[in-house]
C-alpha cells in the first residue's frame, strides 16, 4: 500500500528565510509525486509534480522539489519565503489511475 | 492546466436533509473522478472513485448508502450526502483525471464546505 509521511506538523520561518518541507513516501513502483498548497477554506493548488526525468523539479511561486529515490523522499524547498506563502502544504503520491494518497500536511507560518 | 469546477462552494443544511455537490470538468472529458473528505486540520481522505457509466468504488469504511455518487456524463459527477447529520460536516473536494493528458495527474475542484445544523 502507498503512504506518505510529512514529519513536520508545523513549521515557522521568518520572511526572507529559506524553507524546506519534508516528505517521505512508500510506494511499490515508480511513484508519481505531487506537492499541493491549500489556503484556509480553499481547495488545493498544485505547486509541482514529478513523474520521471530530472529529479529536481521546478514549480510555481518559486518552489522546487527534489526526488531522491534512495531516500524515498520528495522535499519541497524555497530559497526565500514570502508572507503570502503561509498555508497548509500537502505532499501526495499518485497511482497511474490518478488516485492520490496524501500526507497529513505541514502548516507553514511566516513571521514578519 | 485543466479546470475542475465544484458547486456549491458552501452549503448549510438541516439535519436529516440531503445535499448534492457537483463536480464538473470544464475543458476535458473525465472518465474517472475522485471524491475526498477533509476534516479540520487533517489530511484528505479518499472516499470513492467515480467511474462514468458504472458504479462508484468506495474506500473501506465509507458508507455507500450515505454518500451516493453518480457519474452520469463524462463531465459531471455528483456526491449526495443523504440524511445528513452534524458529523457529516466537513470539506469535500473532488478531482478529475484527464485521460487524454500527457500525465496522470488529477485536477482538483475548489472544494465544498458542508455544515449540517
């Protein structure tokens, strides 16, 4: 069975500081990996995805993620965080059928 | 990317009544749609897979008689919460897969906040 672990429930960073959100997955085949962001009361917005190829993936809003097969990880990074990045972040692993398993999410707070 | 529209965005209903939530793929035909439920401060839980022209596949522990799913066309799936109770209050999100797309990602609707009073 597939599963996703986001070890950090809540992270606080100062505006302008760098950010890394951790994601570990368990999947029996080549994973399809996603990072989503959710603002309060809103749906999900796709930040980036990995299907194959280059293991460093660029996404929207200045985010990037690196797929490391040996560590079963897909960590999300941003070099300089903006106050508008405060939100809930979900890592997900998807089967070819499009069905996704989500991690429990990481809440990001940005200090001025 | 493809657009998935969910309606309504918010609904309040009385306990014992039923409420229908619509999920539409606006610019592609979705043979498969997915319904998720999200509890406060919690992750998304897959409830069921909706297949056009056939019965939905429910995840373990989801009451199929309580959460009726209909996928009558290639662009519309509906979730009906029957005889709603306060414990059904939640955020419901649908996603749809574009079978013609280059990749297998699913596109998410904006969600429906259901409050049962």
